[in-house]
């Protein structure tokens, strides 16, 4: 853990958290405590977490959640329904199970194994009431990795504002929220250590979500961690995806980034329009594609190639 003026940097949720705000260090530490509690609740790699308890009780019984705990599950299910399953939080049987991403025993599963388990990926078999979560079939697993970082980035930003912050930068492993200050946010070139572009923000609220095939993989980028739940394998339409939207809905953007990664280039303009976002996509040959829903004024965005 390291510190800087009006800010804090820490390792959380197997990624890096960066916070900068015009509040006291005491408030930043309060936020860090909340992030650790979030990790204890939703980690797929903590056997005592609420998420693990739900997974262990798949096909057996529903698990009680309080009104705060259940919110993220509800949002994940809402995104699954809105995307007709392109985003699906029940993909854990593939990500955590068959592939073992994030585990020492990570491996490339056989086609036979994938064929067997991918039938368990189905958000229709996820039941959520006002205070219970239930996976209807044994062997099912939830994985909130495609939405959780955005959710916590948004929660952190809201909490800092509630505590009086007027200038905020929150970065949870590439899920970024900015309020009240100008920043230059670099987009990494997935083929080198250089940057391929820079987003120049203004003081109005902005959130950014970035995902790439270079972040987590098994052996090579061909086996990256963003899986297509229909085929149970990786698509290779893009090397990097960045989603931008005015406001502070990083939860939405995190899920949309996962969806875009599994959508062919000729269809991403529809997603930009549907979710009212700008999309910067870097395809495998290094070409940069920029899609912007025309009804959205990206007043906080200036993009230029370096």
C-alpha cells in the first residue's frame, strides 16, 4: 500500500485501487475498509464469502441476503436480462470452474468438459427475491467479475461525495469514475508498453471502463479471461475495449464492456446507441474503432491518438 496527497493506493480484489479526493485521509481509510468488506462478501475465491455460500447451495436452497448485499446480484440479473444473456453472471462454472481463472490450478479445459458444464450457464436459473438468492441447478456458480469492479467504483465515488468530496478520481482495476477535476486518462496500446490514445476529461462527471485480452490469460492472450458464455471459449474481435459515459454509472459500463468484447465490430454501434455510450475498440490488427451514440453529448471527452 502506498499514499499520495489527498489519495490512497492499495491492492484489493486482485487488482489495484486508486483513490484521489479532496477529503481527509481518515475518510479514505473508511472507504478502504468498505472495499475490504465488499471483497469479503462477493469474492469467488473466499470460501466464507456470501457469493461462495450461494454457489455451494446451488440446487439446494436459497441464501438470505440483506438489502445492501442483494443490490449487486439484482443489478447483475438486470444486465443479463437487458442483454439477453450476452452478459451472464452465472458464468462462474466456466471462469472459476472449468478454466480456474485466478487460481493456481488454472488450465485450458477440454472441449468435452466445456460442452458438459456450459449448459449450467443460464441467468434464467438465477432467482432473486427481496432478500434471497437461489441458483436453481446443482453445479451452477455466480461470478460477478464482469460487473463488480464497476459497482464498487461507483459506490466509492458516491460515498466520497456524501462525505463532502467535490473532486474525485476512483480507479478500480480500469473502472474509473471522475468528478470535478480535469485528468488525462491514457488508453494502453495492447501491443506495446506505450499508450495508443488519451481521454482528456473536463470537470463534469465521467466514468470509463476498460477491458483487454492482455489483462488475464492462461499461457497466452489467445486464452484470455473474457469468455463467450454461448461457446464457452474466447472471442478475438478486439484486443482492448474502452467504454465512456457522462455521469457515474460505472456498474453499467463494466457490464457493457464485457458485452462489447463478445460482440462483432459490425454490431457495436447498436450497443453504443442502446446504452448511450461511446466505445473505443482496438481490433486485433491494431485498428482503432470509435463509436458514439449521436444523442449523447460527450462534452467531457477529447480523444486523440498519440
